C-alpha cells in the first residue's frame, strides 16, 4: 500500500535563511514561490522537503508515496478524505488526513519523476581488512556539502506513542521493526517500516518516541557515504552552523548518522549505510537505554538530544 516516505513539510519564519542552510546541507531548490520552497535531492523525486513561510516555525507533517491509484482510492474511503490534484512540482494526486496527534499526513500517488542530478563522485571503495577494493587510487575530497540523495525518515515525538503506532499500522500498513519499552514494559517508541514481502526495505521510514509535543524530533536525508557525512560536517562547521550531536553508528537500524540544527532549531540528519529488512524479520522489543541508541559516536550524546 505505502511504498516509502515521500517528503517532509516544515514551517519557517525566514525562508532566506532556510534556503541557505539547506543548500549548505546538500539539498537543491527544485522550485520556489513567494511562500514556499521545494527542496530536492540528487535522486528522481521531484522534492523531498517543503519549507512553508509562516509566523511560527513548526513541523507540519509528512507525505508517503502510495503504490497505486487503487490504494489511494482505498485510503480515501478508509480515511474519509477526498482525492485532490497535487499542484506541486511533478503533479500527482493526494489524500490529506491527520494522525491522532493532529499532524498532517499526506498520501500521494502519480508524481512525475525528475531527471536525477549527477553526484560529484561514486561511493568510496574501502580497503577494509579481508577486502581490498581501492587499488592505486586515493580518496581526495573537495570541501563541499554532503550531497543528499533522498529522504529516509521522519522521527516524530508524541505524548502517546502507542496511539501513533496503532494508527500507522492499521491505516498505512506500517510494521514495527523495533519497539522501545521503558522499565515498566510500556511502549515508548517504535521504528516502523513499510513491508514489501520478500523485498528488502529500509529498517524505518517513520518512527515515534515519547515526547512533550506532537512535533518531530528530526528529518533524515541519505547521502553518498561516510566520507560525504564527514566532509559535509566539516563544511557545515565552516559555515558556523550548530551541530546537534557527533557522528554516530546506531544500534537499531544500524545507520551512520550526523545531526544538525536548521535555522529554526529543528534537527536534520545525514545518514548512510542503514539496515534493510524483509518479511523474515519480526518485530524486536528493546529496552530504552544507550545500547539501543548507539554503538559508537565521535562525542557523547548531548543531554538535550532526547528532548524535542
Ligand atoms: Fe534518524
């Protein structure tokens, strides 16, 4: 039913500052109006992130791509929401609804794909122990933004994660790859994927954690490889932006990540090397501790990282 996450929507006061930041972060402006900027990556999605102009900065919501016109029709009936034309780059059709916290959730189908943008280099072949793959070549990098390929996930914060998990599972066919429980065995978080049978899919395209708001903890964008994350970090540092953490190898989902603050104070993540699962992997239940969060990092997790 749902193929994957499609785009995230945030509201900002200063779109000029947001444009500059996200270009330094590795996104490209696909289209811009007086009150909206559509940012894209190097992949074929027409856009990955919509920045809307508004008086108060806020996480607005996110969109998921539906696999067929029939699925969109079924969702329209189930959610009692009309199918409308999508007048954004790439066109298509959309059903708009809200989750139990009131976040906007858009379900889209039929967007025209864009011509991919060539990335500046292929992924680095590593000379790892037991596997020498880079022979007579040198990893030399230009100081430049970490080129974003696509949107990987949004992590929501919610006062009631079980209600959000239930809603995404029952309405959108999401499946919890990993649940997080507190010491009383109460579910306080979940990483959810959109299963495609035997096909391997991202460990999570959406996640939710207990938090004081109905907002988002971060939006995550895939880049080329670990060196893109490292060089991208140095580039963002050179521009004076504020990091939210260091470079991290996660435990659940396995990815290598780096977190930054955008000009409105929302976290955004670069990621590479995330885990892929198929239907042979059942839900795992995990305790809420440091070991579930990360295996190594270049600096200790800041105290405010788990706050929204
Ligand atoms: Fe993430």
